[in-house]
């Protein structure tokens, strides 16, 4: 993405109640709140009605394919949600291809443009910050940050930033959102984390990850076998690696341990089945690989903050993917 200076900022509608998502390529305006992400997408939740000033957020569904990322006057942040997706980007003359996993963060500073190609449909939490908001945060920071600028980042993995993003997402999904001061505090903390992140263009040691085809094979296998127990041995065999080596490369590739990833996918499958409403809770537990309904309830409460009954009761409301996978237990 090239530093192209300031340009007009696209806007979009408030939280649209759509299921399934209906993609759109035009950008509309609502309540005078700028949402600088013009692309083929479906808006799942938006902060447009929350009265936030100097910052905002939206949960969106993105359609697979190529899109340009025009320069904007806002700093833009994208946090990947749900299933991994292979992404190809250009920024500042660099071409980057990676497997984008849950919680991975992309940062596009104001004035930067570029291109992006997604191999699969995906969901992302988009956050935008005005330059005035960022400058005010810099002025009030104590101690002063190491550099007074927002740098571009691809696939930034920062646990504390991820937790801030999920807290902001929860505000979008809440029936009764907190005071705007809380969201402002979260976005202020995001700015602080970003200016303290490693220089994205400094020489870095190349990360060892699973090959793209190998990662896709393992992901597809997990999705096809969520209804039964899975072992590290069988998953490692798919990659032709030893179990210890596979565990290390899986975590580097997807940003989380194998166990946490599998649990998160089981919970997401259960959420979809519960919202569908055709199977009882006990059958849903069996279909998603949980030993019994209480085991399912434990993990839905831990990851989604709701019981299976609560999820089923919410099926008349707009739905979105699970909140996060950062608290899925075992670090193996």
C-alpha cells in the first residue's frame, strides 16, 4: 500500500440485520459516521448508532476475490474472525501472502493504499481511528511512545491487542452497549499497543510455518471430523511431521495451539446448529464432538458467554461468529 495522501472517505449503513449476508459493492452514508472500507461486503454489526466520536468499528463479511484498498484519511485496522483464509496483499512495494487466522491484525495507516486478494469468504472486525484521535492519544501518553506514528502491519499477532479487539466487538454485539467512554478507552489502548509494536519493516527472522497446502489439508480434515475425537497423532500424520514439530508449526501458522483451534471450531459448529433449531442440545453435542451436553455448555459459556439454551433463544436476533478463541484452555 502506497502513501497516497488524503482522499475521500467512504461511508456505510448502520448495523444491517441480514441472514445470510447480502454482499454489496456500493457505500452509503448513515448518521454522518464515516466507515472507510468500500468493498464487496455485508455489514453484520456497526457502531454507527452508538455515538462514538473519532473512532468506530464494524463487523463485516467479505466476499472472496480481489479488491483495491483506497487511501483514506483514517487509520484502519482489520482483525480476522473465524476460519483461516489465505490472503495476498501489497503494501509499500512489498507483496505478502499468508494464511490469515483468528485474531490476526492488519493495520493500514492514513494515506496508504494497496490491493488485497482473499481466496475465501471471510469475516473481519474493522476499526478506524481519526488522525486527531491518534494525535491526542500521543499527546496524553505517559511515558511518551517510542515513535509518534502508526505503521502498516500485516498479520500482527499481539495477545493484548487481540483482547482489546474482542472487547470492542462485544460492544457491537451487546443489546445494551456500555458508555462510549468504555469504547474510547479500548481504542486508546489499541493506539498505545500499535505504536509499541515491532517495526514492521525491520529485518526479522523468517517464521517457520506449515506449507499452505498442508495447512489447508489439516483445516479441511478438522472441519470434516468435528463430530468425533481427534488426536495430535492423526493430524500430524496429515502433514508428514512428528507431533512435536507439527504442534510448533501449527501454532506459528494459525496463531493458536491445536487444542484451542479444534475446540473453537466445535463451538462454532454447535452455534450454527443451535441457531438452526432442528436438533436438540444433546444431539448437537454429539454432532460437534462433545462428550455430553454439559461439556458443550461449559465451552459455549467460556467462548461465547452464553449457554446452548441462550444461543438457541437468540436465533431471532442478528447473528455473528463466536466472540474469540483466546480462552480455549490447554496451551498444548
